[in-house]
């Protein structure tokens, strides 16, 4: 039976309206309980810290920071730096992401699958891998720049940051645009051709306009992530101070929490603006054809010259990434990359000793604990949003995404402020100290909470997309056959969203292992985090150790991702479900 | 109604009492179903028929439990089920999209309900095999839904609902996704199964042919209310309103005057210059009324030579369509365009376009009904 073509509006960022009239059933007791628990968790882990950082930011020195936004040239400069960095990275990242997506959809060449994998690799890469590799290769004493080309460029600052951040974040643009392009009906191209338009004209008049919302949304997303990034400005930023690094210095250097809060709250502004703009401007959604079954074969571009030009950027980017990885891995086995390239295991011996080992074990364990919780939370929220809750759906969706929407520094500082002491109502303690030295479990609870709240949004988006694909009549059919809500979820819904769940879990683990900005404010001697250790090694110039840590981290991430894959056992639909997963590393 | 094989005792009665459903709030409120009262007899096949938005699907979904009534109650064998969740109601539903579970085989789909009920494995196997057999699906037991044709998917959906031996079977426009020929075939199959098992069934459709051909009674709905309930003959030959008459089949509405009673259920009227006695709806005498004449009731003959006029029972043929078994005319008459269908036409008597024709109908075949606004 040929699938019918339904044209519907699709917005990746908003829960779409149900296929039929929303069911008017009152929620049963079980669902109500789940809803209450989920909302409570979100309030505790996101809203509570946010409120606290807000209030703190308006304390003395914080107010000073705010008031100097318009008067102090220094503060204005920092804001300017942040915005410029965001814009540059967003632009480059979107362009690169577009070319890569275009190559996947429109060109046929050997190694296409490999290109796809390489395009996604930065997502599971620790933040410092790129920065340290780039410094080693292209820095003042860089292997390529000094030894091969004889140049001594200044990489620290905007140039280095641009390179590194673009490499780190273009996969987000790539996945988003790829998802959109895959949903474009090939019949549109055919219609255009039948009306006399050349391929080039079709591209500019049909394809491109339909992709513009996707470009815009990628740009905005990249802007928010690049401007909020903390790890790279600390390592390769040099004198180029951005809001995130300034906040870090304020807290860890000057012990001025209000000022630090204030700086990171300024970061909240572009993020929230972007969020709101996306939601409301998303009313004019892109009209994308959604077919039940493919209605046409994709037409590849055969023209060799066109192919060549279109592949320049993708191939360059891919080669660059491979080069970076090669540097990291090679560097982990070298005494001092660039200076003494003789092979050694000293770096690895170092990271596996004492503190290093501790960090490796603890980080992995905490990430492993957080991953299923994040997956479950994201899935439950998605189920509530798509199937159960009618009034307040948008609010619930927004609340679930908040953990990822706020910059990492904001969340981290908020957590530190909130959980560095026990939570009391009046005289009674309702929560013990969860973060910082002296906390229960050495502060692991707070770290696991941060991991959870930062990675559940990705799972939420992924599960929402998957649930929307399922005809709501299927749930009703199950009910008409006597299955309770929970049984229906277990036997019908869950098996059908397994691929989405899988993607969510895998990225949750990868994200938790590689995140830095929220964690840096709540680590303790008892809960050392790998990314924090890498930062320490890079700061001390011990690149070899840093490379070793990075290599090991990548190895752990790949192994666990593979295990999750085997465990949940479904075919991970890497492009279409992943395209709905916004990945942030900040 | 014929006796059903051995199930008359287990057929259920369904009653709808003052059932209403309102969507939205305040100014945006929409009354989807407005105070419906209906008794559905045990073993009956009743169809809700009406245009889109008339409330038929909403009513069905309230019976199933997928919508909560804003007012009123639903009684199954005397017990109020309105507050029961759908999984607790002993009703089976066949959906428009079939809603087969894509990750399960045909067998797994059909055995889903019994497995939920935790019936013993042996019994499940027996029941499922029997149902699959009766619907000629045994050879496809291990296929997955996307390997089946539309008609086969429909049968699986039906089998899945039936294996539960529900007290009531609900059909939500199950045939809309099929092509015309398959539709005609499947509706007969559905009716046969229903009659054999004697399950009280409620069928929703906007297709009048469907409704007429398989229902014991038809409920015609419009704008959230019931317009008429009756057996197909009632609804077709004795419509209660212009809407019902117009919705089902083709109608000619002739203006009349001089309406007066002529005994029980009859009226004397002047129409087309003649005074005749016609069967009448009881409301027709109290209000302004109009005369319904179905096209198949009108006989058409060429007008007498030299008599070219539009008056009385004579008019000019504006359109003639020859369908083989019948001829369809559009004739300009004194009271407007009249549609006439002449079956088994005599070749020499087919009136060409532009010519004049005489038309007549047996007063017993007409029907006086209230002319609503």
C-alpha cells in the first residue's frame, strides 16, 4: 500500500500538536504521581539553583557588575568578546554543518558513512582534546607551524578559540540540518525540474529557502553554546576574556560569588532570548513534507566539478579532525610532543596513579549512575508531554529543557550556592549538604544531579520525536483491549521508542563524561572529575598527560556507548533520531 | 431481526442518557455532542451517520471511554460505565487507521488482549487460531502488519477486537482507507460476522451507502444532535427533516400549498397545479411543509407533440445522462429543476436535451415533511 503524503509543519524544538483531537481523559492516579515526581525533580535540580543564583547575583558586588555593564569598558569588552566569539563560531559552524549535510544527502561517494561518523566524533570528544592538539600543532612551537612552515602565529585568543569551538560544535548544526534535509520531499525537486528550473535554480529557489529556518535555528543554538563555553577559553583563550571565563575567575580566583553569579547571568540573556525566539518565531514553521513511505528516489549530483567544489569543505574538515585525533593519540604516547617525540608509557602511568586513577573511576561511575536516570527522566517527560498532559504541556517541556538551555556556568554556580550547605525550612533540615567538601558522599550527589539534568533534555527531545511518530490510536487500541496505562507503555510504547531511548542514553553518557563548565564549581577532593584533571595538566603544560587522559576518556566513552548499544539492543537510527538531539558541551 | 446463533442471551443493551460533550472553555467552547438520548438493542447493528463534525465520532469515543462526557451517562446492561477507563470497559474497537501494533506479528496482535487478561496459554492459542481461521488470516499469522494489504490489515483489526468477545463492538469509520470495491466487500464481511456472533455494534460513517446496506437502524446526526433514528427504509422513505432527506440519496423538494389533513398520516396538498393526497410526517401539518419526491419515483415520457411548455407536470429537459441501467434527467419544471431517474428505459422514449417531457409520480411514493430553515 503506497504511503500517503501528508504535508505537515515540523518544528524540531516544540512538541507538535497531537495527530487527533487531544484525548479528554482525566489522568489516573499513577500518571498523576509520576507527573508530580518529575516536576518535583526538575524544580529541585534546575529551578531551585537558578533562583539562588539570581538572588545572589544581586548582592553587593554582583549589583556592581550589573551596573558597570554600561559604564565599565572592561565589562563591555568582555561582553563584546563573548558575542563576537558566538557569532563567528555560529556562522562557521553552520556553514560547515551545511556542507557536510549537503554532501550526505546530495552526493554519492566512497567513504560517505565514514564522513558521517567523523562528523559526529567531536560530540564525544573531551573539550581539551581539540585545544591541546591545536596548540601542539599550530601554536607558537607548533609542529606544523614552526617546524614545517616556519611560522609563529598567535593562536591564543580569538583565532584559536574559533578553530577549536567550531570543530567542537559544528556537529550540532550538522545533525540539525541533516535531519531537515532528509525530510525534504524529493518530489519538490522533481516538480521544480518539471517546471523548467535547472538544478542550480532549484537549489536557490526551492531547497535553500526551505532550509533557512534550519540554518537560523542551528546558528542560534551554536551561538548559545559557543558563547557559554568555559573549557576552551580557559585553555586557549589567552587574553581573550569571555563572560564564562570571567565568572570562573571571579569564583575560583577572587572568591567573589556574587560577581561570578552576575557575570554568568549576563550569559543567560542571549540564551533565553534565543530560546524564546525559537519558540515563538517557530510559529512560522518550516513546511516540510512528511511521507509515510518514500515517494521518490533521491537524485544525486553527478557533475564532477560541482562534486569537487562541494566536497572541499567536508573533506578538509574531516581531515582536520582525523589529524587532531592522531595528534592526541600519538601525543599520549610521546614524551613531549613537538620537543621529544620518543615513545613512552610514562603519561599513562601517571594518569593511572593515585589521583588520576581516582578521577577516572569516580567520573565513570558517576556518569554511569546518572545516565539511566537521565534517560528515564527524559523518556518519562516525553511520554507525559506527548501523551498525557494537556494543560501546561509547553511549560513542562520548557522545564525539562531548562537544564540544557541555561549556560553550564550558571547551573554550576547555582548548584554550588544552593547545595554547599544543607537545605532548611525554618529549623528542620530537609536536605543535607549535597555539594562541596563535607557533603554526603563527598559531593557526588550534586555532581550526579548536574549530569542528569544536563543530559535528560537530549533524551527528552529524542523521545518526543519518536513518540510523535506513533499513531495515538495505537495507545487507544491497546486500552480498548484491556491494557492499563502502564501496561500499554511497557508493551507498546517502550519497544517502539527503543531506538530513541538508545540514542538518548548513549549521548547522556558521552555528555556527562566530557562536560566541564557546570562541574568545575562543585568538584571536591573526594570527587575528582576527569575533565577537571585534564584542565590541570594542560594548565601546567604537561600536554602528554593531558593527551593520555583525553585518549583514555574517548576510549571509555566509546566502550560504554557500545555496551549500551548491545544492552538495549535495537538498531540505533543514527541520523534521524539523533538529528533531534541537541548536544551541548559547555 | 433474525435470531442470532446462540448468543441472544449474551447480547448487551447500551443506553445513552442525555449525553453531552463540550470542548474548550469560555468563548472558545464548542458543543460537540448535545444531549443525546438513545437506546441500542441487544445484538443490534446501529450506524451513526452524518457529515464531518456532526458529533458521531465524539459520541463513539465517549462510549469507548476515550472522551469523558461533560454531562450524561452511558449504561451497559443497566450499569453506568461513564466513569470507567477504556481498558476496564468490555468493548472492542476497530480504528480508522486500524492501529495495528507495528512491532508485533498478526498472531501477536490478535493474542494481545487475551494475554493481557492472563488467560491460560492453551486457551489463548485456541481462541486466536479460531478467530484467525474465521477471517481467513491463518496463513498470515506470522506476518507483520506492514506486510499486509489494506483489506487484510482491516481484518486483523477486526479479529483483534473480536477475540476478546466484547459486549459491544465499536467501529470508527474503519473502511475509509479502502478503495470502493474493497469497501463494499468488507462491509458485507463485517455485517456477516456481527450477525453470526450477535454482538451489539456501533458503526460510525459518513458514507450513506455503507449505512444503508448494513445497519439494523441508522442514527442521522447533525450539529451535535440526533436528527432521526430509524431503520434504513424509514430514514430513506420517511425522513423527518429536509436535512435527512437531502443527506441520504438524492431528493426533489416540491413547493406545495393548500395543505390540509386527510386522515392519520396523510395530507391533501396542491402541487404542480394538481390536488393530491400524500403520506405526511406528523409535523408537516403544523408547520410549513414541502413535498419530497425521490428521482426513482418519477416517470418520464416525451411531451405530446406540439405541447412545448413548462407548466404543471411538464418541463424542458436540461440534461440527460445515460448510465446503461438507468437514465438520469434534469428537467426544468414550474417549481424548479427536478431530477428523475428512469430504470430500464424504453429506447424510443428517452427524451433528448432541449426537448419537452411529461413527468409524473405516484402520490403514495411522495412524502410531505416539514420545511426547516
